[in-house]
C-alpha cells in the first residue's frame, strides 16, 4: 500500500518511516524539476506533545517545528 512504500515525483525520495517516531527522506539525484533538494537528508520527528516540540527546538535537537503552541 502507499503508506508502506509511497511514490512521488519531487526532489526527495522516501527512505524510512518509524510509526510515531520519524520519517526519513533523502535527496533524489535523478530529480530534474525546477526546485532541487537543498539538503541531502531530512528527518521529520513526529512529536505529538507540544512541550516536547518546543523543548526539542530550544535544545537544538530539531531545526523547525510546526503547530507551535501558544506560550
């Protein structure tokens, strides 16, 4: 199924997904579109706890977060 092995046409390719932990992608060398990958690898940490997201950002463990809680 698509969830287990997603397919796309962008500058990154799917490498790994660990349920409730992370999604790993890496630059796709054969991509020839207008916006090439700017990073060789991306790891999306899945953090449901708002305070954990803020703490990870403040400590430098992550470089960005979404759904920033009101502090």
